[in-house]
C-alpha cells in the first residue's frame, strides 16, 4: 500500500511526545555525519 492510498491521506496526526525524541536524535546524528564529511573535505552549502 502506498501512503496516498491510506484513508487519512493527506490529513495525518501524530503524537509529538513520541516524534520529538526521534527527530532530535536524527538531527544530532545528521550533525555528526556532516562534521565527519567536512573532516574528509566535503563542505555543505
């Protein structure tokens, strides 16, 4: 099933208390990855 086939498409709801820690962790790991890439000579714009 594709996301657009769901009955609630495009009106989603979510639990902020569950999503926020996951998003914060992903952003933290993203920052670490960008730091490592810059060490190797890649520069984000």
